[in-house]
C-alpha cells in the first residue's frame, strides 16, 4: 500500500514514492510520499482542498532552485504546477502576465521581445516566477516584487486570492506572497528599446558568470546580514573549499554550496550547520537561511 492513495483528480498527475533529488537543483534528499503535478486550476483547487481535509502535509515547489530537502522521507505531497501555468504574454493594458510556473528567464526574455524594461536584473537567475515572488528574488538592490502590479492564486484551503501591489508586505528575500499558491502575476514595466534592455541584461549576466553557475547548487545559501555579505564572512572564516563527502563550499563564491559528487542530504545539512557555527564563533553573526531547508 502506498503511503498516500492516488486521489484520482482530473488533471492531476500523481507520482508515488518520488525522488526529491530529481526535482531540486541541489539534487539531494530521499523520496516524497507523492509528487502531484497540477495541470489545471480545477485540479489545483481540488488537491489543496483534499490535502487540507485529510491533514496531508503539502509542500509547494517551483523550479526547485532554492529548496533543499534534508529528509530521507518527505511524509506528504510535493505539489508542482504543470506547463499549463507557464504562459507569458503582454496583455491589453501593456502588463506582462506570467504564469507562476514560467521560468523567470522566459519572463525576462518576453519583456525584451515586447520592448518593456525593468526586469533585466533577472537575467541569468534560475527558478520560476512563483518561487521568485515567494522569496522576492533579485540582485544588486533590485527585487521582483517591486515590479508587481498584481497576483492571482489560491490560499492553502483552495480559496481564490487576488492581491494588488500595496496589499501584501515584502522585503529583502522575503514576501507574504509565500502564503499563497500563485498561478499568475502581472508586472508593470516601462516601454524601453530592446537593444537597451539586452545591454542591461548582459551586465547582469556578467555578474552571474562570476558565480558557480552550471554546478549543482541552490544559489546563495544564506541571506546577507545587515551591512555585510554572507559570502565575505564565510570566506573570511576560511571555509571556502571545505567539504563533507560530496558537498563542498564553493571556491568561487563562499555563499554557494555545491553538490560535487552525489552528496547526501546529511552532508549538505552538516556543512550548513558547520558554516553557521563557525561564522558565529568567529564574528558573532547569526547567518539566516535564504534557501528553504525542508526537514
Ligand atoms: N565575497 C568574498 N568572498 C566570496 C564571495 C563574496 O569576499 O566568496 C565578497 C565580495 O568580494 C564582495 C562581497 O562579498 O565584496 C559581495 O559579494 P557579491 O557581489 O558576490 O554579492 P553577494 O552579496 O555575495 C548578492 C546576492 C546574490 C546576487 C549577488 C549579485 C544574497 C544573499 N546574494 O550576493 O544572489 O547574485 O548579490 O547581485 O543576497 C542568490 O540570492 O541566490 C544570489 C546568488
């Protein structure tokens, strides 16, 4: 008997005993009781309602670029939105509408094609629009929630939700939108020349090239503490290149943890704990996680 029975919802793919390493860029973790992929809003509403009614643990995953599963078994449902939620278009009011499952890079490229600027700082940042909004992703002082006109989605009991800019709080790498399952976001961008947009995108892509891109990681592991940089502190503590089994602190950028060779969830978690402890002992700074570490 599987741990959770297939609820047989129309438009919902149900994959029991699903490996977590395959759905995150860090590539560690055991298995989830089930991976559910919703292909329609009806299916999404139904699984949210059912999980609530049954008391199932439910974890919403976007592109899996900022989540690390440190458990051997996720006792519950990992929920993802299917490609039906990945459309990006310019609407009749000139707003850029992106499905929550659209890669952020697709939204950035669509903005360029349509000659609307402001999103260039997203160039090269992996992940999906929904996850980027939940964590208010960004770089160099720019962040995605600043660009929002409005969002639409559901709360975790399956009730529809629609919020406009100003109706939710957000800050550095955090946003109240994480309390919802977003399905669509509308961005208010400014008309701009695609050539100018492309030039700005290249500047941001150059920043990313100094980071360990192309290797298995979750991007920056820790938030920057007020007035300093987690990467600088970890580097100054002499931790670059330190490894536990197959997991290693990047020699290129100390706030990146790399899964070099088939690391286990435990090795990754041990390194994270070690970094926190060492930085606190050396500098008295408590590093706060930027990644979502799922127990
Ligand atoms: N530094 C070191 N050693 C390192 C890494 C950095 O000494 O190993 C020093 C640098 O020399 C520099 C300072 O730390 O003086 C800042 O480094 P960097 O410019 O790389 O920026 P960051 O604060 O480490 C932030 C974001 C990145 C984003 C970059 C570029 C956070 C936690 N990180 O990094 O975002 O790409 O700025 O804008 O806010 C992410 O969120 O996943 C991420 C990668």
